[in-house]
């Protein structure tokens, strides 16, 4: 395994774009296999996510300097280097070019090195690097399918604000478990009473994290558990629980109560268990391997639940800032297929809720098909349920009685929360 930072970044990018690997998984796996310093790991992470988020824009910059299509690894090396030149202010251009030439020579000999050198020198001498593309599709590296959906739902002005917001890096967002711990470099969340945020930082390596003093969880996600109106003794079902951020948050509210956390995969159930043990709430949680669309059948012989959370599988479009490769994985059929699954899960889970019980539905997407339309269709087919209007001191995050946050509003994930009561 190469321990040169740029070579490591190139390997990860080739895995993402060549093998359709998920960026976060490919990056984590590769970094575990290297001996890079923390500084180099941060550099690799910034480079990989930067290139993924701007891939179409970088191709647009490169295109005029290619007389023929280079090998995929060489094209990715050029794109990666152009990203460093244009968007990484602390990286000297000469260092970025020299390292690219060295990588090319090691990979495919002197001729490959000469080719990479020539293309990058031509790019540096051209006016192209000072130009800006005229279409949002290229400027923001956003597929037309998603752009069209955004413009239809939000209009041009707000879509532009959302796209511009996604250009800025994510904040670090923490849910404080021990209120007496104050982490330097963090400030109070504007949305969550138990949240703290920082412009950047790797908090998962701190002693406080390992001791379960806080969890890493987006501010928007922290708004879910309070909507269950927990008093402490409830039996709660978390129907789609992994990796367990909301499960453990629910457990924080319980005294004699208990959470049953479901997921379909063993490795995801282990994530919930690991999180719960670290945070000291493991005794309040039971993990169950179950298909969320078959909740009623799975728990057929058990007593009903006082509260149910359906944090449904969704397109994840609200997470693009943190998971930029999501944008390249969507087809138009995905959204309606997901809506069908979301409604199936709500239908099955609703059968296991006690009368007067509360069910909360949440997603990390910003599109109506998976949010407001799901609420409307569920209520139309389940007259035994009513919607409970949610309130929050930030009135701008409330739409039609639901929490609905888009990424530009508070520089968070996009998120949706609706609340139902069984009559």
C-alpha cells in the first residue's frame, strides 16, 4: 500500500469512480491500511471529498487540453491535480504538478510523466483556469435530474442558495451527553438544545468521545428523539435504527423504559451496540434483526409499543455536503420506489403502536416525494391516525406542521420530521 498522500488519494478516487465504491467506505478502508500522519490523512480526506464534489467542474477545466482520451487513472490524476491548483490554497502549484508527474512516471514510465506534465503546463498557461462555466450542472457538479427536481420544488433562487451552501464544508456537529463537558473550539447549536458545533475538527479521536461524553450527530438529527415526547417509562421501537445515533439519544430519555432497535444487517446492529456501550445506555437497548417493512409480522406475538420511530431509508439527498458521491447515484425511479418502501414501513410499524401512542417519521432528504407526499398518503390510508403539528423556537424550520430544513438554512444536513398520533 502506497504511503504517499497523493497516491493514496488517487487510489481512493479510482476506486470511487472506477469501481463505484462509496466514498466514505473507500476512504476509511484505505486510510486504515496506510501509515500516513494525521496531517496527511486530513489532506487525503479533503482532496478526495473535494474532487468528488467537483468532478464535473474539474472535467470541464481539463477537457480542452486532451487531444485523446487518456487512461482512466491518468485522467483522474490530472483532475485531482487541477483541484489542488484551483481549490487548495495552501498547496503550492509546483508541488502539485511535480508530485503528479512522479506518480505518472512510477505508474507508467517516462512517457506518462511527460504527458501529465505537458497537460498541466498547458492548463496553467491558459485562461481556462480563470473562466467559470455558465451552467449550474457543471459549476456545481450536480446531475440534471437533481437540478431539475430542485428547481421544480424550490424555484431558481432558493435552488441557487442551496447549491451555493453545498460548496461550503460541513461543520462538526456533536450531541452532548454529559452537559458539564465543554469542548474547546465549539459553540452552542442554534437548533438543538444539546448540540454543539465547530467549523472543523476530528472529535472522534478525543478522550471525551471514547468515554461516551458526547456523540457525533448532525444538529438536525438531534431534533428527532424529543418529538417522541418520552417521559421515561415507554417501550419504544426504532424501526430502522443503524448506526444508532437516534437510538442512543432516545435511550438518554428513558429510566425504566426500553428501546427495541431493528436493522436488517448484523454489521449494522453491531454499530448500534458499539455506540450504546460507549455511551453507557446499552442496558436500555435490545437489537433485533428484522425487515422494517415486516415489523407487524416480526412482533406479532409481542405487546404493542408506546412510541415508534421510523427513520426511513431515503435518497439521502440532504447529506450531499457530507456524502458528495450521493449525487451520482440517483435515477428518476429511485424516488418513487423509495416512497413505496417508506409507506410500507409506516404501514407495518403503525400496526404495533398502542392507542394514543406517537409515531415519528424522519428522513435526511429534501424532496417532497419522500416527505410531505408520504405524510399525505399515510394519513389518507390510515384514518386511525392524526398528524401532530410540531413546533420549534426557530419558526422558519416548520412547514405544514413538520420540521423541514434545507442545507442552506443553518448550514446543516437537509432533514424532515413528521409526527403522528394513533387515535
